[in-house]
C-alpha cells in the first residue's frame, strides 16, 4: 500500500483492514471530511486526521484482486478501467 492517498470527494479507498470506504464530503470551511463504509456507517473527521487513516485509492488496493461482490456494476467498471472501453476495443470472438 502507498503511504498516503490524496483526499478526494467521491473517491473510493481501502483502509489498513481492507475495508472499502468512500469520501462523501470534504468541507474545507469547517475543516472536516466525511467517509461512508460499505455497511453504511458514516464517520466525520478533521482534515488533519486524513494522513493518520493510512488509506489507499481503491484502484491501487485492487492490484491484489478487487472485492467485486461489494461494488455496483458501474463502480466496478470505473474502478477497473472498463468504463472507458468501447466495443471496438475487443477482438471479435
């Protein structure tokens, strides 16, 4: 895992325990960010706590194999790069 991932609203990350979470809100005015885990649990943290969470972007964590059973089709397609592919990218089978 990388030491630190950039805080970006809407992006998916994995923590050190391999739990998936999404940054749902970044409020620079209040100095807080909110994350939501796959089970729906939400947490708010001060922006200064971001580095302490030791998260990696989900795409980086998936190099060991994605946990596709917890993602929607669209989330999986975006995370793995399939969303950018067109039918012309595949050989006729």
